[in-house]
C-alpha cells in the first residue's frame, strides 16, 4: 500500500542538477540511508531527452521572458519514476505552504517523487495530467520567495519528512517534544548546561 509504517520510504528526485543532492549523504539522512531506512534515488531529467542538446525547456506559450520546462520530457521522467504508488511533490513558490502537519502526512507515504523545476517552472499541464490520472499531486511552497529552482526546497522537504520516519532520529522522543509538535506550540528557548 501507499501508507507504510515500518519499511523504508523511497524518495525519487528528478532534477537537472543531480549533484546538488550530494548533501543527502551527510548527517542523520546519510546515516538512515546507510541503514536502509531511507531509499533515495536522484535522477537527471536530461536522461529523458531525445535531442542532441538534451534540452528540457522551451519558450513560453504566448511569449514572455524566461523558459518553461517541457511537459514531454517531464512526462517521460515521471512515468518511469512514479510507479503505481508514488505521490508527486512539486516544490513551487505558488504551492500550498508546507507545514509540519503535511510533513507528518507525507512521512506515512511509502514513495515520494520530487520534481524540481527550474527557469519559469514546469509546464502546468504536467501536474494537471497526473492529477487527472489519479496520482496524488502536492504542489508545495517552503516560503513566499523565489529560488533558482526546486532543489533547495526539495532538500528542506526531504529533511522535514524523513526525520519523522521511525528509526531516522536516534531518540524517538525528539520527534514528539520538538517545535511544532502535537500541541502545535513552538519550542521554548534551549541552553547548554551553565
């Protein structure tokens, strides 16, 4: 099923900058990957292109500045990575603001595909197509500002979601007692021993 308790969660990340995600080998995420609790695969979107220039973008319909990411390339990549159980998460400044509650919900999902847009974003028909096909699509924002692409936002999402999975944090109590915990209140100031 889509919701899993104890088994590893799989993240598939699709980006034109797969090298960006080398940081996922560090810290608790890296340790959880080593222990098989997290399964993270990073894919280069350009692997699904079929032209010599490996182009992933085109001019926007109706004109305007910037380039839009092509729906055919994204469709091929997502058809291969979503499988039958994937939830499609698209980091975008126009998305629903990411909250701790959403992270808790996504932490119960067994397979999340993160589609990292660049330029002016991914052609809107991509999210529409997968929604119409019955895929759970989450367009999510990490704040009211614009980044160069979805990669940094995807890292934030992975860390916020993965740390809620059983076994990722050393002390399970940490998840319960932290900021934005079950009572919804922010954590008090913390200090080392004097």
